[in-house]
C-alpha cells in the first residue's frame, strides 16, 4: 500500500507541476500578445462631435385613467423594492 501511495503523490506533484508550467507560459504569452497588439494597433479614432438630437416630448395630454394606472404601478413597484 505504501508504494501505491508514493506513486500517487509523485503523479499528483507531476500533474501540479505541468499545470503550473502551463499557466506560467500562458501568462507570458498573454503579456507578449498584449505588447504586440499595443505596438502595431492603430491609434483609436475619436469621433467628431455631432449635435445631439432633441428628445421627443411626450404628448401634452394623457388620459386620466392611464395616468392613474401609471401612478398605481409606480407605487406598487416602490413598495416592493424598498431598501
């Protein structure tokens, strides 16, 4: 049984070593790719400022029943989501 446990520990250490080595290589590869992209990528283009369109206004008159339904819905929402 002792020989089996020693083999299991050796296998575990070897597996953890391979995973660690892979992660180290992955970190360095990511850093290298980042440097390559920042070196050869074109500068970001800032868009020209355009005048904003005015937001559309809501209709001047709202049906009283619709307004009451909206008020009740807002009150119900606020009562359920109080902090």
